[in-house]
């Protein structure tokens, strides 16, 4: 549903951006990083440039969890999506 999708996108994007900014400097301004950009300080040895894959996993997991605990989309939206996914043949 839309709530799960939005929550997933926010978690994935924010976690990735914050992780990168912590090591590369806020808005990439040198001298404004919170931690040194060395392997000794990286979370689980993941370099900031590669953290997007982790952000994608967090996005997917968050979207699934939030979708399970929120109301499904209205019936007419479910039919609309079904009609788009399975085209009618002539």
C-alpha cells in the first residue's frame, strides 16, 4: 500500500544519505564529517559509496513491515491495479 511504500522510501533514502554525509561531510563539505572516512570507522566495513545497497534492503524491509500493519488500499484501487497488470485481450 502507499503507506508502506512511502515509509520504505523514506527509510532507505534517509539511512543512505545520513551514512554518506557522516563520513563524507554534510552536503559533501570537507571538514564537516562526523567520523573519519576510513575503514576502521565504517559500519561493518561498508564504505559510504556502497551503502546504497543496504539502503535498498532497508527500504524493502520497511515497506513490507509497514504494509502488513496498515490498511489495504481501497477496493477500486486494487481493481485498477489488477486491470493494469493483466490486460484484457480482444
